[in-house]
C-alpha cells in the first residue's frame, strides 16, 4: 500500500468519524502533502489538518486517526530523532535489557519501573514533552502487554498503574515550589501545571497503546473504539464531566443565536403602521399618486424568557447542560427567570448570579424545594405548583422553554393547566433529550405535552440544538 492509498483510507476514516470531507478536499490534501513531502511528520499533520478540518471541534478526532494511520514508528522501533531513548533505563538491567517483559525476573521489572519513574518525575518537573513521549513508549513496551494466544495484548491500565504518575505529585510540588509558602496562589498554579502534564503523559500512553493494538488487530478494527464522538455529537444523557467542560465552551455562542431567533420579528408585508404624512410628501414626486407608501418603524420587541428545567436523577447531565444554557441566556434577554422541578417547582434564578457553574447543581439540590414525596419526577404536580405560585412569570412577551424527558412515572399530567400556561406565552418550546422513537413509550408523557407546545424538539446533543435554532421561525 502506497502513501496515496493510505491518505485516501485516512479521509474515509474521517468521514466514518463524522468529519465531513469532500472529494475535492481529499485532492487538496494529497496536493499539499505532495508539495511538502513526507519527511517531516509534523508538517504532514499540519497540511492534512489545514485541508481537511473545517472546525476546531474536529481536531481531536483528526489527531487520533492521524496517529493510527500515520504512526511515528512501527513495533518497538526507535524514531530517527530519538536514537538513545532506551539507554538510561536499559542500564538499570544490564544484559537483560533486551529481554521481553515476560522473561524478566520480578526484581528486574521492579528495577526498570523505578528507573522509568525517576525519569518520569524529572520529565514532569521540566515539562519535557519529548522525554514524556519516549517514556510513554517504553512504559507500554515494558508493562502494557500480556502474551495472548495470537500475539500480544495491550492494556492502558497496566502501563499507567506501573508508572503511577499521581504518586509523584508531592515530590513535584516540592521541586516546583521550593521555599515558597504553601496553600496560596503559587501552590494552586503548581498543582494545575502538574495535573496538566500528567494528563498529557497519560494521553501519550493511550496513543501508544492504540498504535500497538492497531498493529496487532488492524487499524480499521481499532478506530471504531479509539475515536470519541465529536463534541457536538455527545449525548447529554451520557455526558461525562470532561464532556460537560467542553459543552460549556459551546453553550454561549448557541445561547446568543437562540436569543436572536426568539426575538426576531416576522416580516409580513411592510414594517410598522402607515406614516400618512411621509406617504403624501413622497407622492408629490409622482404627481400626487402614492406609488410608494411609507411606514413607521416597528418598535423592537423586548423579550422575556422563562425556563422550566427537570433536574431529576434520570436527566442530571442534561439538567447540568440546560442550566448552563440558562446561565448564558441571561445576558441575551431583558428578563430571565429559571425554575427547576422534580416533584415540586422552585425558582432557581438566584443561583445563576455570580456562581461557578460547577456548584450550581449542588446548591439547587441542597437549597431548592423540589421534592414532595419520593423524589421521582412528577410533571403534573410540578406544573400545578408552578401555575399556583409563579403564574405571573408567563405573559404575552414571554418565551417559555421547557427542558426535560417528560418521563412522568405514570402520574397525572395536568395537561389543562399546562395548556393555559402555553396559551399565556408568546412562544412555547420543549427540548427533549430522549430519542423521538421513545416518546410515548412506557411512562413517557411526551406525546401529550407535544400537542400543547408550539414545538417539541428532540435535543440529544449540541448538533441537534443547533439545528433547532437554525430552523426556528422568527416570532
């Protein structure tokens, strides 16, 4: 297989990962690499990224697949720019340095582990990325494999456990801080630096394990599990803490676009009321015939937003995202009121002011009055409590946004009360994090509520939220 074929296979893998790559872009990528040559791997990566990646969120998946299809080395080979990578650790083992890990005695393995950890401590202290890459490769080679029936199997956990980078934090802090006082800003900055370097080393180890597994099983077999979903494709209900951090970066631009759509005017014919005086004046140019009418500018609509958010355990990740969205929308509307509910409803607008989003859910769970009986979702009672206590929150200038899965545990829906609330609002939209195929199944009341709002939308990820915003009609 030549490098051109490998490039075509690489672009096909990008498409399978959800990155849109056209045939023209594939030709551009081949031309760019042809102009640069294949000797500089970093230059090849940059050229392919410039021609194939249209958005920053595609880059993590691109880098993972690039490392699989264009690895820096094969097997245990040493790269050209790292000819002496194994010398220091090999010296700790003497003549047994070239032996397979399974052939080494426990004493030899322990000596190798201590030597590698000493080097790891120094590399983390100095922030030496090249040394960290070399250590990642050697750690995987020494501790990440286990003999299998048809070759060797590779395990990320075994390599990370052998290196135990987290146990070096105390030594690294002492080296970075020196005689500085502990507990202040300097220590927090040092801890963050150490955490970032350890995370970078762990990612290098993971990349090395993927490379070894691709050699054993084939690239196509590994890419399906190696590539994480694109950030805008991560489902809210399955989002990890890391995913929520990335969603936080995307939510503010989306909030601005949503606010613009909700506040846009519908242009029916001409704007505003007829301006008779200006129309007559303009008609003098056409002999008194009002060929062109003049209209007064329509006053811009000053919108209000009310958000009803389900924060029960079954949709906790989605609730975290929706509260981030509500926090971002505060800056786009003249007035925003947020309400959370499980069995009962309470206003949580006060928690959105000057609060770190990481603590928002904890404060809501601790201080808001949301549980009445058993802590399971009761949309009907929550709607009744909202209508009883906060009915004045919804008016003719209000956009009502409901966020939840409508799983009602077979309880009353209070559909009539909810219909009145939707009738009071200027708009009413419902974002549902469940797949549309599940609506109405089991204890889902989605079909009932979908008939009462202007639109219920499947909103499982950022991409679907963006599609909803794009097609949202002006008001």
